């Protein structure tokens, strides 16, 4: 009896009809979107100006689809968590206020979009309670993927991908026996010199692959470990494939025609082909992981882990 009091403090049985509760949710969402209209408009402009953020527009659609698939569970919820929900909404409101005072540019959009997501969490928690939030946690947490990286973090990621691509290119040239003189991210071939600049980091394809792997893992895999393994694998895949792309274009420019490095349309075409190849590899990995999950020993271990987690949670 004493252990039940804390949970009763934060969520109760719904005091109004479910229809009224659903209408309240829609009303609060409209109010929130209106309040965040300026940063959301800026977020849309960001997706049009910077191609590596083009996936942000798809994130809320994926979350809505997850909610749609779980609509019966959501609409059947008979509880709400007003205190926890209001606390989350308050955190989001404070974050929105502080972002406007302390930041600008992309950093402002990062903080305000994060505040928007936290407010959405709070509204959902307020209307449907903690139990329902746990059941649709993927749809709620996936909204974090619509938060753009702060400028400093994005630059660090690009630099990492840039130097990782340089390492992949160096390995590729060595394996092919191509004579090359390397100076950090600059490679001197017999007829040309190339530099792996930030535009060659493949940040767009890397982010797209990570988002794709997260969604695919949720829908096609069961175990948390296989989902995490899938996401962890796509970054090396993106780096290796980008290195192959750079090596291929560099060799064509060095031995055939230098225009292979100067033709932007050719760069885009090769980039698209490499991305399609990465998706094929991703599909193969998912197939292999699904087979791994179907092994009886794997399932027995997974169930044991889940049971221990449940006991620990209790």
C-alpha cells in the first residue's frame, strides 16, 4: 500500500470523457504550434537551405504514423498525469524563453525545437498518462530527430566524417596500389591533387542512413540489442561507401578526364547510387539480424534480459 502512493501522486484516473480528453489534446497541440510558429517556420527554411536537414520534415510524419498504428491503445487510455505533464510543459516553456534570450541562428532553432518536443511530450503525458507514453515511447522519442544539431556539434560531426573519409580514401588508394602523397586530408595523385573538404563528408547521406536505420529497426527488429547494432553499423557503412565514391571519381579524373571531379551533376548521380547501395546493405543487415533473432537461444537470452529489467523496474 505504501509503495502505491508515489504513482498515485503523478497520475490518476481520467476525470472527463475520452472524447473530451482527445479534443483537449487537439486544442493544446494547436495552441503549442501557434506559440512555436516562428521557430517552426525557421526550421522549415533550414530544411530548404541546408540539404543535410531535409529529413527533418519526415520525422513528425513517422511519429504520427506510429501513433496511428497504436491509436487503439492511445484512445483506450483511462488515465492522465497532470502533474508530470505540466512539469514537462513548464520545462519546455522555460527552454523556449531562455533560447530566445541567449542564442540565435541554428543554435536558437536547436533549443526552440527541443523545447517544442518537450512541450509535446508534456501535453501527451498530461492527457494520456505514463502508461500510454511508455507504450508509444518510440513515436515520442523519435521526435528528437527533428531537432537540428547546434552549430558546434554539427561542425564536429562533419570534421569527424571528413577525416574518416580521408582514412577510407587512403586505404582505398593503398589497396589499389595507386601512387599518392598524402598531407592530412589532401591527396596528391600523379595528375591531380584532391582535398577532402566538408562538402565531401557525406553528412547528408550519413544522417539519412541513421534515421532510416532507427525507423527500420523499430518496425523490423524486436531486440534492443539488434536495433542498436543496426544503428551503430550504418555510420561505418556511410564512411566506407563515401570513401569508395571519392576514390572512384578521383581515379577517373586522374586517368581519364579531370571533368569527372568538376561535374556537379555527376557528383550527385554517384552520390545517389552510393546511397542506394547503402540502403541495399542495410536491408541485408536487417535480414541477417532477423535471422539471428529467430534463433531459440537468442530469444531465451533476450527474454531473460527483459524479465530482469521488469523486476528491476518494479
